């Protein structure tokens, strides 16, 4: 194989030759508007460059640029595109005229592939013989070392090494950057505005949240929302208008499709630069300062949740057992009218002595409405243990309902009384009724209720309830 210096020299020579290959070139710089989606497979992008192609992520790019277009039929070559552009979904509109063919060339420029495509073409090889640099010109017969050249007199020369190779007439499609070659017909010559739209892989975003617990006697929290945007598309976008959609696009025959969050898109107030290979954060919604909060104790004995798309869960052992830890939590509600999409929340606390921030916890949250409490964990509560048991399970004779009794017992080894929220998930089916309860409860969500339980110092307390799940025959 040729040396790395020879490869670099070949690519540089080809780049210069390709720049004058078409009769029309780019004019003014492009102007961009991007719609960027969250997708389930995009997580690796946020950890750095991925080692496979195409990369995950999905964005729709709208682009305006101006180019010199000749009169009649001809070829318009445009540069400056993402390497992972989906050419099958590319649309182009000219100010005057129309596009009758298009070809996108995105293969990375590699010297070995260029040489393979140049067999039969005239090349000039520069080679050092001692201290002298000599040139050998002829028809390229082989691309691997040793190179074989047919000379003008018909003789064949074998070359084991060289310092540079020049192609005066490189093969079509050779470019150091992705190119779009358009067959264009225009009624006049001159500069025209072009409108382009295309999807590309390698671009993604995800929500990131920071909740900062303020120091002082009152429980107050500042809540900041960010969008982390990564670009590994192979192209930079400058001064782009950006729209962020929480959820993947609607694409049939894909495992993940549709805007799952149902939220309206988030539009960044100001244009932003998205350099290739970058990862950056921008404000998603205005920071909410001084939100009232409450630090308390929470016991969730079973984390299972209901799955509406499945059948009712009638196995008596389903949900048996559970967790024993009681956790310290911070609970608050967001103000405003914007629902935040699912994302990761980091909880920080101000040190009252030196004002520095300490990490208390991290949680992945679902989409949260302004009126919906947001619970963030702050670690395990010492001296408190829980126990959850399911008893007296009964399936009704018609097979359209089940009922069970659940008991929860909390033990407190601390020297002071503790008040604990006990959250119960009703995970067997979506339609349920609490038919008996030892204490009042509050319905928290479509599949959750909460009790407030006082546990005496060095003592224990318990609750019990009976729940009946019911469904129609279509779910049997």
C-alpha cells in the first residue's frame, strides 16, 4: 500500500481537480431550519462518536441556498451536506426550471477506492530514486502495490513505492466531501434560490433537568430545563433555526414510530450553531425559581405499573414480594402551563456552610404536567423498613374480575415519630375499585393511590386495603 504521505498527496490533488468539474457551483451560504427528534436508539450518540454506520438519530433539515444555474439542460453540483443524508427523501425546488435527475455521493474519499476506479486512466507517479525525484507517466493497470503502468511504447513498469500520484482526469464522483449532482433544466442562466428538504441520521436531542434545593428554613427549589443536542451527521449547521420534537417521527414499519409524547414541539428562541462532532446544551423552557417543595418519606413496596396494551394479570403470584427500603424524597409541582417531556433529573443541594452544590440523586422521569407532583429521591431513610404482602386473592367465576387484599407494615427504629407516604401501584389492570380500606387514601394517578401513615417512635404501623379489578369479555 502507498505511504500515508502518498495517500494525503493523492487526496489533495483530487480535491483540487474536482473543484472545477461542474459547470455550476454553490453560490451564497445555506440557511438552515432543523426539526430534531428524540429516538429510543440515539443514546450512544450522547456518549461520543459511534463506530458504526449509519449512526442513530433523526432530524429533518430545511435548507435555502443560492447557486449559479446555466440555461438549458446541464449538471448542477452542490457541496456541503450531511454524510448520512437520506437521498430517497430529498426534495429540491428551483426558482425557475426543474430537476430531472439527482445523485448523492457520500462515500468517504479513500485513495485505494479512487485508484480502483482509475484503472485504465493516465496517471503520473512521482518516485524517489536515490536523492532524485522522477516522474513516470502511463496508463494505470493495477491499483494495489506494486502498481502496474503501461508506458507510451507499450512496455509495462512495476512500481513498488511512490511519494505522490497525480490523476489529471479523475473518475467522476471523486470528492473529499458529500456531493449532490443534479440534472437541471432552466429557462435562463443566472443565480437562483434553491429550497431543499432532507432527513439525516446522526443528529438527536434529549431533555436534561436540574433541580437545585435552596438552603434555608423554607423548602424551595430552582428547576432548570435543558435540551442536549448532539451532531454526528458529518456536517456543521450555522445559525440554524431549531425545533425539537419529543418523540420519534411517524415512520411505518419501524419498531418505534409516532410522536409518543403528544407534546407540541419546542422552538428555540434564537438561531444556534451545530458544529459537526459537537454536543451542547440550550435552555428548553425558562428556569422556574423558588418553587415550593416538601421533603418527606416515601415507601413504594412494589414498582410494577399497569400496561394497558396487555391482558389483565390474573396470576396470584404476580406482584408478590416487594421492596423494604423507605426513601427520602423531595416533592414539588412546576408552575406555568407547559408539560415537560420525559428525561433525566439531577437533584443538587446547596451546602449551607460554603454554598457549594452537592449531588443528592438522579432520576428518569416520565412526561410531567404542571399540576402533577414531581418526586425526586434523596437516598434511603435510616431506621425505617417496610413490608408488603398480598393475601386473599380471588378470581370471580365468570373470569371477568379478580380481587385481592394488600397489607403494608412499616417499622421505625428511630427515637422520633415518622410520617411516611405509602404509594400503592394498582398494576393488574386499568379498571379497578377500592372496595375496602383501613385508612383514607388519595388517588394519585391512573394506577396509583397513596396513604399517609404515622409510625410511632420505636414502633410500627400498618394499613390494608382490598382492590377489585374488572374487565370485559374481549380481554379474557
